[in-house]
C-alpha cells in the first residue's frame, strides 16, 4: 500500500499516511489544510547508470575468470 508524507500548511505538523490512492484523494478533499510533503518523498531515484566500486569490479573479474561462459562484462 502506498505511503503519503503530508504536512499541515498551518501548523507545519508532518505525518505519513498509508492508504490507497482513492482513499488519499478522499482524505485530501476532507483536509484542505494538509498538503503532500514534497521534501519527504524524493529518495530512491537513480538517474543514469551507477558506477561500480573498484572492489566490486575486482570481485566480478574473479567470478568471470572462474565462470568463463558467464557474461558479466557489464559488471567489470
């Protein structure tokens, strides 16, 4: 079930709601002083291809040598 971080526009109080999107839309209509807290839910997004650490690349190179038929080139 999705979670919605919200903030009270008057008091600044914050809370997290766990409900369906339909329930959230109903709740939002009944509570006009509350709005989505856009600063809270921005984590977890990765843009582009993350770079692998050198240690991870070294381990994957050893795995590739031990398993020559495995295609691990994207990790090394």
